[in-house]
């Protein structure tokens, strides 16, 4: 989170007119939110994260974070096992893929 905050500070210093930051995970988003708040940019820069961890829920509720993306790791595991069994049984072609749907979680 500290590295993400430092990187966001650097980005915000160079790009004064930045409207939003998309983060590869929610811990990075928390760092970006810290940088935004420290730079008195709260409400001016939109933050979107990835993973829907518990720690971001208060920021979604307050509006400091616009959204997070839920990956459904439980489904990834479920379908991964099904595909592995299917490959072993010869019912699923090797090299195939199954895309698990993502959900955008916003302010409740």
C-alpha cells in the first residue's frame, strides 16, 4: 500500500488534471486514496480497484472509492477443477478457457 501511495503521489504531481486512477488491486487503490486525500484532491479523482476486499467497503460507502471489481475466486476454483477433470476425461479440449464473469461493486 505504501508503494502504491508513493506511486500515486508521483503520478498526481505530474498529471494535475487527472480524473481517475484504475488500480490492479484494492490495496493499490487504498494507497491511491491516501495520496488523493493527502493532496487535497478528495472528490476530484475517481478511484477504481480490483478484488472487492473487506478493507475497501468503507471507502465505497463514503464515495472515496467509486468501485471495485469482484473476480469470484470461488468460481475460478470451481470451474478450474471442472475443466481439469474434463481434460483428464477427454471431454474438454486442452488449451481451452472459461471466462468467469466479473461484477462491478459500487456504492451501496
